[in-house]
């Protein structure tokens, strides 16, 4: 079975700096692959471990994808190889544009049985690129997939909707977005990190995958601003002694009156 | 462009009132797509719908998402300006599929929706809540997903008139069959209305240790909530109780965080608390940059002592 997992590199939210007038700066932020895309990688890894096959990673983004440390990190988590689509336009791509580019890349990557996406990208968290990609490819597409069991040329999945669990039988190839509770991603060991050095990385430009005619943006960004900050008292006590606990309880009780 | 035709799509009847209200505020004509029955359709009309399109159940093994092509054709034929899709799991998949049929993006999880000079303007969080983005939609039809709490349902009016259209949809069977649907016990909690909330995080090492937090919560007369990993990774608490950018947003008088690091994705859900309190053993935990009262200490040691002292006061 050939599984393709889509992963997006994003700036760490915690590193985002608020400058004056609630403007934000991501300049100093470290870039990482989205937390929830690691669940998709792990889900893919478990499938190829169970039934054999190959696990490929696919990411589209801007210049940051040239960073070899970033690429090695995602490779070390169980991918056999990585496909990278790099273009500045991808930095502000909306969900439809992203899905279009991933579709074009997948056409270029050859035969596959399953495409996996994460529960949502860590920057936009639109939870839509997987859905739109599946529809573009004209394949069975499901979100909120919480368990995957391959059965020959079909696959059985459990999907958690609000008040029920659906058990679905799905023909392959298919496109799934997995939940963040489907598994606990393994932590890469020394061996995985060394092995990541030898894995193949294929780089494409948009024109190499016949995607230079991106559809128009569906929206125009007017502003991106930090939420209004609340001033806090920052009354912080330290220690586990009776005196400290007494002081803390006094402060707390005043609030609970 | 003027915004006339608003469409509402929901698989959850409870969302009809709020979304219809949104529709009435933003446009002239509100049409609602439902997957249920005549009674629910009438209820939607009393909630503000002018037209209801009732998509019949094609069979137990068919997903309602497989009507997406039919829905997209209907939206195109009726020249929908704005489509408000309830952001349930099924709603999100329907939104993604119909937007793709229309060749556009989905504007997801919007927290505010306005019409300015004929343009649809939305706000939604990005970077895990570190920023709020304002966008102007540029497409002829605009597809957004909206959760509960963005609009307020109007009182129902049984005298309202509207039309119900029954649709026999084409099932665009994409190779998916429902084998079984197992009902899941959802929990009925209304954390967003709670005045006092205690939140627990991964500082708790085992599920049985939550007992300690439960006792403390009862002692201070609060509701218990948690960080996402406690509900999703560990599954120690139900998903209705996790707080943050992708969970519940609270507005309590006081929020007490126990063993929570204070990542932005969590804090977005508690920033509106009047008073923020945290106990964490790491004095460099980000949460200490945004609390009113903090205690740096091992919760296993300090929480029992605190509970004891509060009990002694009562
Ligand atoms: C797109 C996206 C959306 C997300 N949405 C949400 C969301 O809505 N809500 C949410 O909560 N998270 C969300 N997250 C996850 C979020 O980024 C954090 O991973 C999560 O909030 C961390 O939970 P935590 O604080 O319980 O765990 P940790 O970050 O592991 O923190 C545990 C804390 O406990 C402390 N501790 C450990 N032992 C003790 C002890 N004995 N006594 C006292 N303190 C102790 C540690 O010092 C640490 O600070 C989201 C992430 C992404 C990428
Ligand atoms: N630029 C991208 N490159 C690779 N995968 C992506 C990209 N954007 C989104 N995805 C995938 O689609 C999922 C949903 O993204 P989103 O709709 O932005 O929340 C992510 O978890 C990824 O698996």
C-alpha cells in the first residue's frame, strides 16, 4: 500500500511577538510541522507496518521548506521519502489553492492508495484542505477519522461525529483527515534521525507540477492582529511551605467571596 | 454585490435558530437545507426560514455528505450569495465538498460575520489564537462554517410562513458505505455559562489523580474543565470539557488552572476570565506571564494543603 501524508510547516504560535498597535511578527518564530500532522504521519506509518508498503510525505510551502533541519525532522518520524512543493505564493494560500497544489503534486507522485491529512493545520486550522483535496481528486473523502483498519482493497474506518461513531467501509484510493486522538505519534530515536539523512527528497516548483495557474484567492486579507490583551496582576507566590500556602489561600479566598 | 440570498446548511436542528438569525441580519431571503423531516422543516420556518429544502434520507448506508454535488447545483441555480454551514463534523465535510464544486475556499470557524458596502467580511483566529484575521470575501458565492454562539437565536414565531421543498437528491456515491452507527454518550455541560471553572492539564500524571481536582472543584463550587490533551490524547475527560481555540471559550469570574502550561491555544479560551489563577511547578511556565494569582509548586503537594485550609475556613 502506498500512503501519502500531507504535512504543513508553520511558525510556532508561542514564538509570535506582538509589536506595537497589536501588530504581530512571526520573524523570530521557529518553524515546525503542525502538531496534528504528526498524527497523520503516525497513522500512515502504522498502516505500512501492518500491511507493508511505502509512506511518502508531501508538503507545500514557501522558502522555509529549504531548511534541511525541518525536512529531516519530518522524515525522521517514519516517512520513506518526502515531496516538497516550494513557491512563495504558498505562504498565503487559501484552502482551495492549497488543495489544488497538493492535487497537482499527487498526480505527479504516481500511484497511491491513501492520502492522509491532519485534523487541521496549526496556523489556519481551517480543517478543510483534506476535504477539498478529496473532492478535487474525485475520491471517497472523510474527516474526523479515528481508527483505520485495512481490509484488502477496502478499508474500514471509525469516524467520530458529535453524538455517534460511524463505522464506514471505504473503497481505495481514498482521502482521510484523521483526528488528533487517533494515536500518539512516536518520538524519533537517534537511529531514525540518522536514517533521515539518507532518505530521498524530491523538490518541485509550481510549474513542474503544472500548477502555476493557481485559482484566484477566495478572499483578501485585510488585517491580522493580536487579540486585545488583558492586564493581569501577576501576583506570584513560590514554595510549598505552610506560610506560602496560607498566603495563597488568602488571595484565592478573597476572589471566591 | 448585494447580499440577498442566504443559505443555511445544518445536520443539527439545534443550530437552525442561530444560523437563521444570522441569515436575517445579513441578507433578505433565508433558505435552509435540512436532512430531517417535515416537523423540523416547519420548526425552521418558525425560526426564520423563508424556504426549507428537505433532503430525504436515501438509505441507512448513505452519508448526507454524498449529497454535496446536488447541494452545490442547487446553490448555483438559486444564486446563493452566502452559505452558512454549521461547523459540525459533517457540516465541515459538506462545506469543503460544495466549496470545491464551486471552485472556492471555505472561510472556516468564523467568529464574526458582517456585510460592509456589499462585501462579506469575516473574522477568525489564526496561529492558534495568537492573532485574529479579518478577511474580505471575493467570490460570488461565499461558503463559511460557523459554530454556535456567533449569532443569537430569535424567539420562534409559529405564525411565520414559508415553503418546504422536498428534494430527492442524487447520491454522488463516492465509494463510502455506513456499516454501523453507534450512538455515543455526549455530555451535557454548559461550561461557557459557568461562573467558576477549574481547569486540569497534563500536570496530572494519572486519571485517578483527577479525584483530587474533583474534590477541589466541588469545594470552590466550580465546574471542571481541561486542556485538549486531557480530553483527546488521554481521554480522561469528555471533549465537551476542553477549553481553547478549538474547544470551549469561557467567560467565568474565575479560572483556576492546575498543571496547565498556558500555551496560547488554551489561553484563548480563558482570557476573558475576570480573574486567572494558576498552580504549576515550573516557574517559567508561560501561564505565569498572564495570571492574577500564581503559585509555583508541585500540585500533588500543595493542592491537598490548600483544600484542607479552605475547608477549615468554611
Ligand atoms: C491547532 C491547534 C489547536 C489546539 N487547540 C487547543 C485547545 O483548544 N485547547 C487546549 O488546551 N490545547 C489546544 N492545543 C494544544 C496546545 O498547543 C497545548 O499542547 C496544550 O494546551 C497543552 O496542554 P497542557 O498544558 O495540559 O500540557 P503541557 O503543555 O504538557 O503542560 C503541563 C504543565 O504541567 C506542569 N506540571 C507537571 N507536573 C506538575 C506538578 N506535579 N505540579 C504542578 N504542575 C505540574 C508542567 O510544568 C507543565 O507546565 C492546540 C494545538 C494546536 C496545534
Ligand atoms: N501547504 C500544505 N502542505 C501540505 N499539507 C497541507 C498543507 N496545507 C494543509 N495541509 C494538510 O491539510 C490539513 C488541514 O489543513 P487546514 O485545512 O489548513 O486546517 C493539514 O493538517 C495538512 O495535513
